[in-house]
């Protein structure tokens, strides 16, 4: 397969003035008629062939200015068609084509496909070429008019509705857009309607379209949409720009959701929610993703990407914006901790393994393989750092300039950095490395204290270095904003949060005039995505856990204590640290603290995280020992804190009617965190009661997880399945819980049994992810020394690949950490990866991933 390089970018030789499409829908033979007005692109002078992307299309006719294109001037391949330059008129011309496609046979869910009897599209990144011949690249932007013909009651496309009659509907999108934002939906759908009036008075019709029967689970998504629209006006001054905004929920969908102009398409799990069927985490995700896709209207749609290498321009910024939104809607500190947990679990893991790449990669084989935590989450962190460096006002000025200068453009990371330079006067050439260099910098700190007559001087000396990553051996130093605060020994803050700007490989910062040696709180708010390497006595962590005014670092101190004790339990067979447990007890008893924050402190570090920490410090992680140590620590905490945990479990019980808000969700999260610990003592007794009595899915699912871990879930699992057999999203949970919480030695066996269950509809991405993603999330189960899980998993990747390569490729990242483990496990994984690689006709997606993982 061909590698595409950023350095080879060239503008497309033609501009598209207008696109008109007619769809005659039919499950096995949809006809697509296109009329595309082309003109020469002055940015690419000279005469050029006309190349249009097209895959899996049956070309029925092709004309230019009404005349059939002569066969001698036309070359059609698997990737597209070319009309020779000599056959093109000198001035603007009209291309007309008719193609036939097969939506029902489209199992890859890219292009036009069918889901539960409904037609639906997914065009990002390169799916439009499976719909018709077109320059399917983001820098070609045009207004679209779409006519849909079918006997289905609902027919939707981008933009505003401009006409409808028996068997047809027409839509017009006046905003020039790239083809990846095209969308069409047709089916037997019902809608939840609402209305939003923008601050300049535009009345916008809002609709959430779902299958009949799902309508009673759309209210929270609609409320989230309205809050997102208002927030973007208040915070970024961005208004909506069409008369309608439609959201459609689809059961078969490769990712979370898609920001098509005026017609967002969502995985139904990110729309449908009720207290009985969705957990608090589901509610929070729905709110965040509804906001994310809506925010793309400006950061992605009005200003799009010049090419796919610039993906983080829209994704990093839009994730950053959705994180700000959630932090404003809920608790800022809790959101920051959750985001850092995700970043470390997914992006640090990626950055430390064979799939490491910069937020802006410089080459790819299959762009779908680059919708990664690095592009999304690290892309957002990089923007957070920019904001920290230029300040809130500088950020606001830069964003205003970005929207003014680039509205209607297909922009680049260079354009983005330039608006910050122009708005703030800063030179960002060194900062640019955050976009071009892969890898997570390591930051070590040395402290020095020099007492003096005029007060003492405290000096922090930082050293940064970034380990090599594939294709990038040497990493020059980056600009790192390090937020620091100093506390005096009685816990008062003597230096409030100050952002130090580190630009050298080693650099010192002095704080003068201090009465006594302070305790440093470093990297407050996780001010940069780095690994802080600092060996600090446990007493100092305990001090910060008790006194730090920065909530993130307060949590981080507790986390460090938990990791220290777990690492010593694994590596040295040490007992659980009583100091850690005592500190946790003080925190649990502090009713002034937000319950959600306390719940996060009670959550022990994940096994995968410990494996990474051990590997980082030169030790070979043993998944069984890690699992055992984590269980032992949970039991020790439960034994020592049984009374306060039991009291918390009772005190956090829901009194009134269900609310999905942050306060109520925080209480539930503390309740189920206490339950999970107590489960180690009561053998599932409380969980059994809660399972029977719960009125919401957060508590019911948590209780079921505890019952599975306690080995007494058979009845509950049957009852759960029985009650929810017709709800696909809840049955996904039923699959996941069983495999995530299975005892490690049985995980592969449980997964095998579930794969044989009649409900294991593996062509549905949610269902495949529920089972396989669940198995990969069971760290000790996935890495069981027998290799049974590796084999099972690889078998399924091979089965999925010809049906849905995107899903197979994404799931293959479960193997990305293989080099951390012992020689036996490495040999087992290597054999599976080699087996995959040797399979004939592997997709471009999975073959690129296996090659990169193997290294
Ligand atoms: N921009 C979208 C990314 C995307 C996608 C979504 C659904 C299915 C396939 C997809 N491929 C790429 C989603 C987002 O970031 O908002
Ligand atoms: Zn996005």
C-alpha cells in the first residue's frame, strides 16, 4: 500500500463552484446522479487531467458539458477515474455522472449503508468516494444541493429543507463544505422537536431523529444541544448559521458521532438515555459528544482542514472546547482529573509504544488509523498549554482572529499558530514542536533550599528529555508551561500558582524571600502533558493530599501514594501502606469535599497503568501479580475503613427523584466506589440488595459488576438479560460487564461463550467492541499466560477485517503494549501478529496497524 506524505501536498487543480446530487434509493442498487461545476484553480496553474476519487462504484454514464466523455480519454481504476486534460474544455465545465451503489452490501459502514432498514452515510475521512466520483479531499469545498427519492417517510440531508413531495425531498446547503461533511439519512424515523433562537434572532428548528420506540430517551440529548448552542455564543461568540439542526441516532456506527453540516449523525449510545438504561458516565458522555459535534460547526466545518495531516486542527480544538464546556456544566477539578486519567490511559500508552506519532503526523497509509488519542486528546492538551502561555485574554484575541481570518478556509496548523503569534506578539516556533514531535517528555526536578537573612531562596531545577519514538530518534527541548505553587510547612500557600516557562533542556527557577523551606506543588492542574519524575517521601505526598489548594495536585498526591504502595506490593511483596490507607480515610471523612472528588480518590490505579509504570522503571510487569496486588490493596482498604465506607455507602443513597446532574452523579459515584471496596468483605451481600433495589443503571450495573467479581452473578445476569433483551445498548453492557469482571484465568473462556451467544451480533460495532474491547480491558485476563485471550482476539480481528476493516484496525491497538511483557508473552503476541500479517487480502487498515505494532 502507498504511503501518503505531508510534504507532497499540492492544491487540487480545479475548484468546485457547485454540486447537485440526486439519490434514487434502493437497498441493493441506489442510483446517484451528480452535476458538478468545475473551474480551473488559480493556485495550481497549467493544464491538468481531471482526477476524481471513486471506489466500489458502477459507472453508468459520464458527460462533460452535456457530451459523453470519450472512452479513449477516460481511465477508471479501483481508486477513481481520470479524464485526460486534452478532453477538458479550457474554461469552467459541468461534469455529470450516474453511478450505482449497493448500500445493503456495505458492511464497512463507510459511504452510504443501511442500518436497521434505514439509509445512512458516513463520509469522514474518505467515504464520499464510495458514493460518487468526486475530488474527495478536505480542501475542495462547495455548496451542495441534494434531492432524495424514495418511499420512506423521512429524508434528510445537509443544510435547509427547500422542498418535499410524495416520494422526494430536497435540501440546500449554502455553506461551502468538503465532501467529508456530506450526509444523507432516510428511514422510518420519529423526532423530538425543539427550538433555539440565536442571540441575533435566528430561529432554529432542532430535531433528534430516532427509531419509533426510542423517543422517550432523547430529552437529555436535546437539553445538552440547547446548552451547547448557548455556551458557544456566550464563550466563543459563535452562532449557529442554518434554519435547522438535525441529529439522527443510528445503531450501526463505527465511531461516536459525526459533525456533518446541519445533520449530525450519532451512534445511538451517545443519544439515548434514561435513568433505567444509562449510567451517569453515559449521561456525561452524551452531553460532551453532543457539544463536541455541535462545536465542530465552527471548528471543523466553517474552518476545516487543508488535508488530513491537519486533523488535530479541528479535533484537538474541538475536544478542548468540549472539555471547557463540561467543566463549566459540571465540576472543573473533577473534569480535569477525568481528562488526565483518560489521557494517561490512552494517549501516554500510545506515545510510549510502537504506535507513537505526533499530533500532526507527517505520513500515513490509512488515515482512519490516525483518529487517535494523540490527535484528539493530546491535540487538546497542546491547546491548553497555548492558552496557559498566552493567558486567557491572549487566547480570546487569537480565537477571534482565527474565526475572522479563516472563516471559509481549509487551514493548517501553521495558520493556527500564526493567529496566536499575530494576536499576542509571541514567537511560537519552539512551541510548534508539540505538533511535530511524538513522545511524552520526562520532566525531572531537583530542589535546593538556601536559608538567608532576608529570607531563604528555594530553587527548582528542571530537566526535560523525550525518549525516541518510531522514526524520530532525537528530540530537541520543548516549551513546557509548569504551573507551580509553594506551601509553607503549616499548609498555608506562600506562593500562589505561577506558570514557569521552561524552554531549555535544563533550567532553574528561584523563589526568594521565603521564611522557611516550602513544599512545592508542581505541575498544578496538569499544566503540560509530561511525566513528572520526582521521588518524594510519602510524607510529602500525604501533606499535599491534605493541604494542596490545587485540587488536581491534591488528587495527584493521593494517586502517587496509591501507586507507590502498589508498586512495592508487586515488586517487593510489601504489605499495603497503612499511611496511604489512613490518608484515604481522612479524605473519605471530609464531608466538605465534593463526593465526586472523593470517589476519584477512592478509585485505585488501573492494572494497565501499573504495568506501564513498572515497565517505565525498568521492570517487567507480571499481570497476575499486579492483579493480585490491586485486589489485596482493595481488601486492605476495605478492612481498615469498613465503617466509614459502609456509612458513606448508606449516606450517598439517592433520596429523591433521579437527576443526571453532576451533584447527584457525584453522590452515586462515591456510593458505588464504596460498594466496590466493601464487596471484598461482604462477598456481594450489599451488591445483591442493591441489584434488586436499584432504580438507576449506574447502581444496577455497579452491583452486577460486584456480583460477577464475587462469583455469584448467575441469577442476576439472567434477570438482567431478561429485562433488557430488547434494548441493544443495555445488552452491550451485559456483554462487557461479564468479560471485564471475569476472573483473569477465565476471561478468554467467558468471552468464547459470549461470542457463541445468539445476541452476539458481531457485525454491529458496538456489540463487537462490547465483547472484544471488554476482554482487552481485563488486563490480567487479556495477558493470561496461556495466550488463550491473544488467540481468541486475533481470530476475531481476522474475522472482522473483511467485513469492517476500521473496527478491526481500531481493536488491534489492544496489542500495542506487547513489548512491555516477558519473553513468553511477547512470543505469543508476536505469533498472533505474524499470523494476522501473513493473512492474504488483509485490509490496508489492519495491515498498516499490524506492521506498525510489530515495528
Ligand atoms: N469527526 C468525526 C471523526 C470520524 C468518524 C465519526 C464516525 C464514524 C467514522 C468516523 N471517522 C472519523 C468524529 C468527531 O471527532 O467528531
Ligand atoms: Zn471531533
